[in-house]
C-alpha cells in the first residue's frame, strides 16, 4: 500500500481549487495561512498539547466580513469549519484535520456600557479581556475561573465559575449575539429577534454558526472579594466533606466553593513535610462588600466573610490557609499559570443529584492513584441561580443537578498519555455506576468519545493514536452526551438539532472552540 508523508492539512489543501484559494486571499482582510506559510505551525497549535491537528487553511479574521467570507468559502468548497476563540477546548475542537479554521483571536474588542449595565465583546475575547474592562466600573458578568479562557466556547456550552451560584451560567447573562450562519449571512439573535436561534446557542454549542459578538448583562462585583483557598490533609477528607455538606444547607449565594482533591505541591508556601501528600482543597469566594467603598469598614467586611466560611474549619486543621481579600481580577487570573499552553489535558465530567459517601470515597481513592501529581478531581457546587432557570428556557439541560464531578488529568509527557487518560476514564466510568450520577458537561468532554471507552490504545501514526481510527482531537458524534439521565434524548437537544439542520442546509456544520471554566492545579500556590 502506498504511503505519504504529507499531513492531512497539505493533502486537503492540494484538493482545493487554486483559483478559489486565490480569490479568498484577495477578498480577505486578515491573514490566510496555508501549510506552506511560516506562521502556520504556530497558529495550528492550541492550548492542549495532546492535540496535533493539521488544517488546510487558517483564516485569521479581523472583522465580521472576514468571518462571512471564510464561511462562504468553506461552504462552496465543501470544507469542514472549526472556530477558534480562545482555543481552550480540552478536546481541541478549534483545529480540525483538513478543515478551515475561522480564527477569531484578533477579534477581541470589549465595550462596556455602564448606563445599561451591559458589555459587548467580540468572539475572540477572553475572560481576562472582559474582566479588566468591566471591573473599571465595579461590574462583572458570570464567566469562568481562568482569565485566558475564551468567552465563546465557555458561554455556548454553559459556563460555570465563581459567580454561578449567584448569577447563573455564562449563557444566562446573554442579552444577544451576532452570528454568521452557514449560509454566510450575519444575524442578530435575541429573545425578540431570531428567538429560536438565540435559544439554541445558549447551551447548544457552536454548531449553529460563528458567533462574532456576545452581549452580556452586568452585575455589581468587586473590585475586591474575599477569596477562600485552604488545603487540608487527605486523611481528613471525610470529616472536612461532612462539614462542607452541612455548610451547603444555609450557604449564602454570595459564597461559592469549588472542592478538589490534589497533591501538595513542593512550594515554599506549604510545609515541607506535607509536600507530595494527598490533600483536599477549598477554592472559593465571598462577594459581600470587601474594602472601604460605599462606607463599609474593611475589617467588618472581612469578618463577615470569615464568619461565612468558619464552619468549614471546625472538623480539621488545615495544612495551609491562604484565604483573604483579593481583587476580583486577580481571583480570575490567579490560576492561569496552572494551565499553561502545551501541557497535556484530558477532562471528563458527570453531574450528581447528591453528594454521597461513595462520591467522597471515589475522589479520595482516585486522587491517591493518580499517575500525575498535577491531576485533580473537582467537585463543583452549583445550587442556586443555575437551577432557577426553567430547563426548557435554553438548550442547556442539566440545570437541576446541584453538583458536578470533573476528573481532570493534567500531565507533561506524551509517553504518559495512556496512563493518565485511562485513569480519568476509569474514574468517570466508576462514577457513572452511582445512582446519583448522570449526564455530562459540554466543556469537559474528554475527546468527545463515547462514555463507555475506558482505555487509550496506541495505533500507527496514520490514525493519530485514536482507537476509533480518528486523529487526536477529531470530533466523535455522540448523542448520548445530550441525553437525560434515564436515557431519553431530551426535547431540548431535539430542538437544538432541528435548528442545526435548518441552518446547515446552506452548508457545512461548524464547531466552536470552548474554553475552560478552570481553577487550581498544582503549579503555583496562588
């Protein structure tokens, strides 16, 4: 059998009409990168070092016209489209082998209207871009927890973060979007205009077009918040989690906590005799007024935050407690260094109707067996505003679940891929057997493979190491991700799919990058 050393990007590019490519280049305002261009290699890289895909063309858009031109070219040439906002989707959906990448990185403008308490941001903006501008006015919208995450994928698939209990998902703050659909047309979608499309993009992911602008509602947040960041010994996990469960009964919505298991990093902020040992960690915030603004005494405000979190300390003594007042923009960016570009990531999630002893035991056991000390098992506490939105109000379905368990494998070397992916898959597979577990979050999808897969088997380079014959990062359609926990495809997903079919009749379906609603791994203390 004949073999070729050409990448999928080169092979796909050579099949394109040279006249069509030249016409695209002439019409396009930004840069059109092909496999022979010097900048191509840099711009085909994404955040997850596991992803090694080769597109035919990377279209680095500078305005909405560029997006429409790129989508029209892809439709006419029969090329699959991927959308790059922040490039943080763990499955690498921002880059597709042989496809055309609509790269929005240069489209990152943000405009705040303090009078209407709204912010408008372009599709390539990150959380950091929004937070920096909105905090000039003491305002914020509910987004994720790492500032380098792109707003696009985060929002289109849901969007959990520090403000979720109080203000809901990122998509719940949406007022409207501008979107280029597969027919190359630019549409505005709001509750009043193109309402079905607006319903679909809020939770349906990026399959309805390329969102070039998001408009969000803003809320009073900051400029300072009280940050909870406390590490407990792993041996105290059961007792500390009992305290946490009791805390959730009356916890104010201004307080949010992400609980995760980890290993103590070898950093001077931690006692040397604890380095490397299993730990249970609280990362959260309290958003009562902190600081001297509006006549509120700083000491009294900090006392209030400490009172709110005090019950969490009653069962065990922490290894270290780094809690205290912090600027909101610093809270949002304090974990950026824990998720550097090029590290290898594999994350899978499952929702929980209840926090049981079995869940706590699973977190502790799999933390101890993790092949990488950078990996964590995260428990998101979601009760509050997320669940108050009717399930059929948007395409986001799992609003009624008060917890989400996320197994987060993070490691450095490709040789360790099998061990780390297998560890994460086996943890989720065991969690799925629990009666309280079901469903999954679109932003933490593994590699979009079927839930039953529990091992990563190596294959020749031609298939990129994927057991199903696909290259790493290639989308695997899996409607089970959109099913209700009892196995019935929910009405929301059927409605999403119907709109997707209607829009995509004009051309190829698109996929959007998402981002990461993230928090602490183990590279830095804070």
